[in-house]
C-alpha cells in the first residue's frame, strides 16, 4: 500500500498540533504494518504555483482539441503538475495534514490540489464528466484549530470543500481526526481535545493498516 502524506503547515512539529497528530498517525500505521510505503510531501519545501493562463491551456485544451500542441511557455507552466501529480496517481491513501485557516484549508493546499487535479493525470474527461484514473481509496484529514467546532458545523468550510474536491474524482471515503479548541488561553480542555484527536488519528491509521 502506498500512502501519500501531504503536509500543508509551515510550523515545526514542536509547535504544531496537526503535525503531532501526523507523527502519531504514522507511528500507529507502521506499528500495525511496517510494509506500508509512505511518501511525505511538504508543500512548504516544494511550493505549488498558482495555476496560470498558460497552465490552463496545457491542462484543458487537449480535452476539446486533440490536435493541440502546447507552446514552450505552456509546457513550462505545467512543470509543477507534471513533476508532482504522479505521486497522487500512485497513492492508495492520501493523508492531508493542516491547520484550519479562516474556516478553510491553507491556500497552499488548494494551490497543490489545483495543480494535481487535472485531466490526463487523476482523471480523463468523458462525455459524462471526469473518469477517474487513480486508485485512491481513502483521504485522511489531520486537522487542528483554535475554535471549538469541527466537521458538520456551519462554520466548517474545510471538510465540505475537501469532500467536493475528492468527490469530483470519485473518492467518497474521507476520514477525519480534528483537534479543535487548541487555543489553550481560551479553552481549558485543549490538551484533552488534542489527545482525543490523536487517539482518533491512531484509530484511523490502524483501520487503514488492516486494509493493506
Ligand atoms: C492565518 C490563520 C488563520 C486561522 N484561522 C482559524 C480559523 O478560522 N478557525 C480556527 O479555529 N482557528 C484558526 N486559526 C488557528 C489555527 O487553526 C490553530 O492555531 C491550529 O491549532 C494551528 O495548527 P497547528 O498547531 O498544527 O499549526 C488560524 C491561524 C492562522 C495562523
């Protein structure tokens, strides 16, 4: 089994709750099944660019014009996508580690998703819409936030977006471990909330290890 771990958090593990959750998740995964292959991708070490007009042509013109030949500039604009999408195509499970920022995902994660979720890589465009060409079974979200709310709350703009994005390529199984209330100055039980989320992350990892 191939697990792609995408890290969308600029903070070091010592000060990051979501990265601590990731540490525990992968410890539990490897304890259960040391044969699982993990590919760590830190977006702050390899920053995705925002999609440009040239990149849009490169990604989407072939869908409507089979004779399209990209210009050199269009090819260059697709470099990040061409160099990074294969890691997603190879994945059975994708783990996304991130904080909540402004009720949603950090922009760097959306920029990465925009680069890799393109036709010819994770899907081909058929008459009825996208036809998946990947084999991702599950997406795991390891999330940390200051306020006390999680998925299914109307303030949550993160998990609906992730669900919609992965639904587009046919992935419906989204597992979530979310440490909310992490502002210890306002929430007396932040450590307990963190530990519960770490436990949830470890349980998800154990279930995934059994699928392999
Ligand atoms: C730019 C920015 C925006 C944030 N927006 C929110 C928010 O909308 N809701 C929330 O609960 N916390 C918000 N936070 C707080 C973080 O989600 C919180 O501190 C989280 O625990 C950070 O994760 P980490 O410890 O893994 O780095 C924000 C923090 C930053 C820096």
